[in-house]
C-alpha cells in the first residue's frame, strides 16, 4: 500500500514513511506537494519511491539508502549525504549535493545554482553527481573532492552548459564536461584538460548508469568529447591571507 502525501504536513508524511519502513524495505509516496525532509538519513537497504514534487532537503544525510523521485526536487537535494543513491526523473533547485561525502546522485534534466558545493571525499568515500542537461552558476563551488559529470543533453538554442563562476574556489576533485562550453565562466584557478584512459573508464560507468536509469543512448552520448576541469592549486585563496 502506498502513502498519499497530498497537502498533509511534512512531519506527518515522514512519520508514516518511517513507520512503513519498520516492516518493509520500500515505501512508495504519491501526490507529493513540496513536503520536506523525505528520506532524511535513510539507511542502507531501504528505498523510498516518490511521485510528485519533493520539498527542500530531500534525502539529506542519506546513509546508504536509495531515493527514486518521479518528478522535480526543490533545494538542497542530497544535502550532506553520506552514502546511497538518488535518482531524479526531472530537475532540481539550488545547492544540489551540498557537502555530500559519498554516494551518487543522478539528475535527468537540469539543476539550478551551486550544485556540488563543498563536495568532499575521504579514502574510499567518493561522491558523484551526474547532471543530464545543464547547471546554473557556481557549479562545483569550493569543491574539495568527488566527481561532477555534466552531460549537456538536449539543450535548446541559446542555452549554455553552465553559468558563471564555475568551480570557484575548487581545490579538489574533478568535473567532466561534455561538449562546447563557455570558458569565460570558469574560474581562473582551474585547468582544462582532455581525459586520460583512467578518466574515461571512470566516466563510462557513470554515463552507463545514467542511460540505464533514464533510457538514453549511451553510444550517442559518448560520441561528443568530454573535457576535465581540475584545480591548479589546493589553496586557491592562499594569496588573500599572506601579509604584505
């Protein structure tokens, strides 16, 4: 039996989801209308399937669980997630994957500003963010680790792959970008390089996952070359704190 969110308060809906997951491995939530915190801290082995528009902080602090959203997400999807997977059949708002430490997020369409801000990795923990269309300003801001993949699929005439200040303050990790992009929007502390063999092997697995989730043509996507963005320095603002 599924849960109907409707116009109910978010706390009530989340309590019912938690109650369902005490006896089942999966909860299905229909008619979601902006309810917040769905799937917060969801543990490994548990899945929440959502139909509608999920509110802020969807899957925040995700702890190994899986979130499938058939619709759009608002701000801070995957906020500080520590593992698991989020698959969004639509688009999301600002601050996607804010501070995420591990796990993978797949967005079928576009995202707003500051996606991947403060992403970080440690030892075997490596966050991955895959975006199907384009992103707003400050993509990968202050990024310290992990991987962002920007595919640029089905862009309309006049649209750009990302907005201004891409990778501003980035000091770790890498961003794979497919196709032609506005170099003027990339921060000066970033180098642009072709992919090496290790990069290609890594990228392929993420693109294959994206194609499997959203029924896309893998070969068609991979026909267009990718570039890699990485930071020149691990301390991009060091000169701002040096005494004259």
